[in-house]
C-alpha cells in the first residue's frame, strides 16, 4: 500500500481546526488533528509545504519509521509547530492501520485496560453560589470529576470563566484581548471556593482546579497547602513549566497533587518532572505531543515513576484528537483522567465520530481505526477566522502569563 495524497483542511465551525487527511492507493484514508490554537496557519503551512511532499509514495504501515523520518529528518527538533505536524501524520497512519486490520486502534495498542475513560467537565461561574449550581449540573449528568473555576472579586476577567457554560472558548478575538491579573486577590479567594464546594458535595466527587501558569513556585506552594483540606485530585499548571527543577521547591511545600503538560510537545519537556516524581499527572496530548506514538512513549516513562495520564481535552483539540486520545486512555495501564470540554453541534457535524459519553465516562468508537472523519464539503462552508488567545498583565501593566 502507498500514500497517494494528503490534504490539509482548515475549517472554522465555531472555532478553527486544522486537519490532515491521508489517502492511499487502496482507498483507505486516515485523519489526524493538527490544530495549534491561535497559531493554526503555521502548522497548515508546515504540513502543506514541507511534509505532504515527503509522504507521497510512502508505505502507510511504517508508522515508527515515518515518525523518525519526520523528527530526525527535519534536523530542527521539537517545538509545538513541528510536533503538531508530526502528530497529525502519526495519528492518520494509526487510523489507516486500524482500518486495514479491521480493528479499533485501542486493540492495536494492547486492548482494553478499563471499561470506560473517566472524564472531567468544567464548572465555572462568576460567583460561588452559581458555581455550586454548575457543579451540581455536572454531577447530575453523571460526571465523577469536575474542574472548578470562578471569577476573582476585583478582577474583570478570569481564566476559565465563560459566558457559554458548556462551550468555553478563550480564543475569542481577531486581535488578543487583555486582562488584568492580581496574584494577591486570587490567592486570597480560591481556598474559600473549594471550602464551599467540598462542603456541599462531600468526599466522593473528584475536584480539580487550573491555575493556568500564573504563580511562582513558592506562591503555588502556599495555594496547594491552603487547598489540602479540600483534597483536590489535582492543581493544574501552578507555574510555567519551562524550569522543570522549579517544581522541587513547590513539591516540598504541598501534598496537593500536581498536573502539568498541556503545552508540552515532547518527552524532553517533562523527563525531569517525571523521573524526579515532581508531578502526579502528565497532561500532554496526542495533537501537541507528536501523536499516538510519542505520547505513548511519554506515558510509558511516566508509568515507571507513578505518574498518571491526564490529557488535555479543551475545545481547541478537535474530535479527531479526542478520538485518538480515547484509544490511548482506554489501553494504557497508568491512565488517570481525561479532560472533556464539549464541542459545539457545528463542530460535531463537521467531524462525525463514534465516541460517546455515558454516566461520567467516554467510550472510544468500536469501528476499525479511530472512528472519526472530516466532512470536507461541510468544512468548506466554514472558512478560517483569525482568533487569538488573550494576554494577561499585572496591575502595573507588566505582561504576565495568561
Ligand atoms: O487554555 O486549550 O485545561 N485547559 C486549558 C485550556 C487552554 C486552551 C488553550 O488553547 O488550560 O483551556
Ligand atoms: Co489547563
């Protein structure tokens, strides 16, 4: 079997997505997600201009060889653009392999390790009273785990708080919007939110919170310590993670579990975090971390050090990425949790998929391959629209981490 063509499809059914579709001489096709929120067209160009010409004529069965060819062959290693492009190719090739074998991809990865994939939803609101209602809504839908984010009194906009409750979309402006940040107000307020939520919902519901890279290690240590009575499942991205050694300081100050890695693109971004047991959950994803092949390598390393998976699953990761993630989630031994932000009906229509939600669990499709496709005709009706993520500034105007 040979690859005959590969198309890069950019579409905006409510938000932008970049998708690679690979075609073969035997009519079997495969899809891969290549969406990099706010920088979408760079990956589209990387694929169209520099990767698609290398795919034509290759044997689609050689997944590992193609991965190494694109990674080593570029000479310039790692980075979100390169690794998202490689991820798209890798994901599409796993899809093809599954279809050729007549098996869902999770069977090729070793088969099921669990009955379903535990997912968490996002309860968010302006006030604590409202957020209690949101948490109740997720609990009533069957969710076993809920991320809780609220507005902070005195701040105009806070990460994770959305107008449309089910479809949070931070990339919302043709040019980046800006918001003001105060660490003092945030640290003062957040523990009181979790005190109320834990009191209302009891010990069983898993609670999570995303700090979104806003703190220093010692500030994060203080927050984690203050949250210990409320037994969070994780505190996410407490500090920017370029300085992996920085987590040693944070780790000595709190027993609140830590989840990091949604912006990581390779095993080298997290090898110190994992091998020194500085984190508890690794949040790398299929689309941004080199596809199923490389993400499985990260999860296997993590398994040796008691680190579990907690893959990113925001709306900017397409249903193609979610489909691929679920095949990994259901098969690996060290699965932890999977983030699940629902897509809009327009997005779901452009990407017909076979995964489904029931009673707090997502289930991968049983169809051969990944069980997802892109409707190219429908996709063409939603042209690309520039959309940027916001920028955050301190009260004195200094650029901070969004
Ligand atoms: O801000 O995916 O945990 N989820 C997140 C997301 C990220 C977006 C950025 O594109 O932090 O909401
Ligand atoms: Co996050």
